[in-house]
C-alpha cells in the first residue's frame, strides 16, 4: 500500500506467541513478502536486466563483426590502430561506465530503501511485541525541488 508521502507500509503479521523470539527464517520470509522488499527487488531488476542485455548485445556485436567482417575490423583508423582495436578498447570503457552507472543507481535508488527496510526489521526484531503491527517504510528517497540531484520526485 502506497501512502501519499512515498512511504510503503510493511504489515507485520503476529501469531499468538508474538512475545517469543522468532527464528531467522521466519523473519526473512516475512520481509520477503513485504511490499518494501518487493520494491527494492523491482528497482534492482529494472536496472540490471536491461543493462545486462545491452552489454551482452554490444559484446556479441563485437565478436560477430570480427567473424563476419574481418576486412572492416582490420581497417586502419590512425597509424597501427585499427577498428577492431578501437572497438576492443571501447569494450573496456563501457565496462567501467556500466560499473559506475550500477554503483550510482544502487547508491541513489536502492540502498536507501534497503537500509530503511533493514532498520525497520531490526527494530521489530529487537523490540518484539512492543512495536506497532504495521511499520511504514519509505521505498525510496524523496528529493527536494531545488536539490541538484533530483526534481522533487520519489526515486
């Protein structure tokens, strides 16, 4: 359930013996069923799957071009540098670019939501039956209108 301020509610289901410590597997299953956890996983998949497909496509295009068009790949660009060498170096550059993009995406879009989920679960586990039955967990950062990294939207 989404609330107007961008928070996602995690419902903690209790049994009759809620005072007793729950096992780790039960806590994990409870978190795994939560909306906030599914949101973190969705953000991960929406980034990783398309980027993986794009990078594999780029890599296979390089290999296929080397096999299918060796004359094009051997064409000199500057001095002893040919098209195949430029494309091979571009493979390294795109690897580093993709790594940087992944780290940035994780830092801005997934880590805050995952840490809030972790904090809520930790507090719930430590305090047992004292916490309310429903925890509100933000699924992402709400950026301010004038901030340099956002435009007042939920990330």
